[in-house]
C-alpha cells in the first residue's frame, strides 16, 4: 500500500504559463520572458514574426558553446526551407543587391580570408589613431543641441555619430555622408518606414559603393598612405593577389557600414537610458570622470553591454548536421538563434544579473559574440561608446529624461535592440567650439 499525501499538504504550484514572445510589450522588456525560457525551455523552438521556425538558445553555457560550434553554418544555403525563408533570414534586399558575400553569411575558409583583409582596420593602434576624430564628432553633435536645453538623443546624437565615424573609416567622402545617413536611417527604421524602404535603401547603397570602388581604384596610388581608408585597402588587396571580387568588396563595405553603425547607435542609446534610470550608478560614474579616472568608464561600458546590450540575438546560424544543444536535438538545416540578451542575464554565470553594476569585474559577457564571428568592430564601438557617454555626462551634467520612461518605444526587430527615440532635458550650455563641417 502506497503512502497517501496528508490532506493538509499543499499541491505543487503549477508552472507559470509561457509568456508571449515578439509582442510590443515583449520588445519593451524582454527579460522576464527570457528568464522563463532559461528556467523552463532553455533551447526552445518557436515561430518568428517572419513565419520562419527557429531554435532560441538562452542559457549562457549553451550560448557560448553554440557560438563556437563549427557544425552551425552562417551560410543561408544550409537552411532546410530556402524557398520559404528566402529573404527572411538576413538583411532585406541584400540578396537581390548581390551583397550576400559578407562576414555574417560565410564560413571558413572564405570567412578567414575576408576577415584577415579587414581586421587591420580595427587593430588597437588603428582605433587609437581614430580617437581624436571620434571626440571631434561627439563634440560637434552635442554642440548642435547644447544651447536648446532639450534633444532627442537617438536622432541628434546616437545615430549620426557612428554613421559618420564608420563612413570616415571606410573612406566615404564627407560630401556624400548625408546620403548614407538617409539610407542608414531607413534601414534602422525598417518597421516604421514605407514598405520596401529597406530593400530600396540597400539597392541605393550597393550602387553607390560599386561606383565608389570604381572611382577609388582609378585614383589609387601605388603606395598606401599611412591610415589609408578601408575601401582603398580592400581594393589594394583585391588587386594584389587576395582574390577579392568587386561583389565581395562591395558586400564587405556594406556590412561594415550596416553592422558598424546600428550596434553603436544602440550602445549609446541603451547605455544612456540605463544610466538615466539608475541615478546612483550615473552619479558614481560622473564622480569618477570628474576625478580624471577611466577605470569605471571602461568597466561601465562593458556592464552596459551586458545589462541591456545593442544586439539582442546573434545573427543566423544553420545546422549542417544533426546535433544536440542543451540536451535538445537539433535537425540538420534548422535555424538556430543565440539570445545574447538572455545569456547575459543568466544567474548561473553572473551574480545579481538583473542589477546594473558599473564596477562589475567578472563580466565575460557575450554582447559582441564569441568565437570566429566575434564582432570585428568591437574596439571601435567601445571607443565610440566610452567617448559618447563620458562627454555627455561631463558637458551636460544634469541630463535627465523628458517624460515618462514607460512612454518610450523600442524598435521592433529580431536581432537588434534599441530605442526609437530618447527625449532628454538639461540646462542649456554654450557650444564648446564652433561646429565643424562633417
């Protein structure tokens, strides 16, 4: 005879219902849903808003393993439903514009070859040489609104700063950079702009890059000058035995522009918002900056990347053979998406993961990925993020949100996480210097 439960023994509490994913409420604060997934379905198959079915990986250990697994390809050709998913697993319009052969869509050995060609543009030395230009741009855009006492920090600061910086690094002439700003703006507003606007902007950018590559090739000197721009470097490599086709060069320039600005827009926007809604941490950082210290700024930017980073999900991967992730069997051809935002709040890896702590030291976050596809532009993004936040907090010390945080809206989308607008107020100040021309 088996023991019967005592009449007064409480019944086990039912498991909480799975939260809805990919709603506007979810976009505002996805972290409770990610906590549920980590606890109850750490490798979860779901239908995305595009209609594509994919696996979401949410625990830190599984995420880190997945990001480095060579059995997961970046090439969309490995997707098991290419007809159904055509154009739904990458940047809209990149396939028709012949811009597919970039670092986010290829595997070794081509990935190794192309990454080697562009990695020299993002060395610590090259980034350090670029620091004065980043500071100049930062001051210039703050000068544009400092006397008003109010601004939308996304459209007036976080957006233009990185787009002009990456254009300078690539070698886009300054008289053409406003066009890139318009095209990039359409791409970043892809759920708030006209239908097909992203694809049209991609096509325009592709046409411009093809023409720019042609013009730069015709004018390229025999010997590279110190600090030669990246597009010239790509042309020089393709002309000296590296077998870089024009399509590859255009695709590389395109993805460096695309990936090189939106992540930094979100780092600056999300980071500023986090500081303004955590006044003790913001005050601590301002005191550190006033004392001429850099340590808290450096650890603080890493914490902002972990706490509410610019990339919510890593870009697409496709299983090339059956494999197992976190005890879950994945079939060949299945898409897999690593949820960086969930992994970086995993309590199995981070102490008090939902707490913003700018002085956090043990912070091996996955905000810029892991493995061979680790973000190539991370050093530049860190420089821009540190410069932007330090200058904002120093020049506008009483910076504050204008309005209720609950009224802010986050851009809908799968990969990136960022605010549509960030209205702020502050005591008006005189511009630090005459506004320079971009």
